[in-house]
C-alpha cells in the first residue's frame, strides 16, 4: 500500500505515482505552504491564520453562535471559545444575546474587526491569485470544482464522526 510519506522527497509524479495518497500529499503540501505564507502575511497585523479565518467567516455570514463559527472556521468549539475571548479582548468581535434564544451568544465583527479584515484581505487575495495565476482559466475552474467534489465526498464521513482532529468539515 502506498503511504503519503512514501512520496515526501518526490518533486513530481510519474505514471506509477498517481495514487490517492500522492494526491493527498500534494493537497497537504499546498495547504502547508499557503498556511506558512498566510501566517507571515498576517503576523504584522497581530493575527494568525485561524483568527483571520474566523473574522472572514463573520464578515461573510454575519453574526453566528460560537458553535456555528467553530464549524465554519475548521476548529473545535473549545478552540473557538478561546479564540473568541482573544478576539473580543482585542476589540475585533463583540458578543450579544440572541433575541430569539437568550441562551445563545451571537458573535459579530466590530468596526475595528471589519477594518482589520479589509486591511488583510488584499494580502491573502494576492496569495490565492499567485496560486491561480499558475493555471489557465479553464484549469482554475476545474481545480475549484475538483476541490468542491473532493470535499463533498469526504465531508459526510466527518459529520458521522469518522474524522478526527480540528479539521471538521464545514461550509464556509
């Protein structure tokens, strides 16, 4: 059986290396380099990639509960609880009681949080453009479609508890 680590030193696949584990390795390799570059871009603004992800989810979705925000930010509820406390201390988010369910606290962006997202978004967009500029327009579309289909194939497994770690499947 081919393992992901079997290809750790390979620079490129040949016909015999096009196995699913190699594909997973390539996806992880891209994710790792993107994460490192995002961390570098966000560090001067006092943010981590996970914090930025949570802020952008709130920007796109509006106010959410901590559980909803955790699912959409790919972290556990416990991690999100700590993150929200940090973001609130730094005046990037606010919390308020949900008027329809007083037991739920809704988290939303503050004006400062929106400003930080607006400042950081072009930096992250430039990283994404750099990846996509390596492809022609047709390849970009196929790349995105394949990522969506791959996610759709695996997400139900995580939802049933087959997955582990903080990478919970969620729609963003």
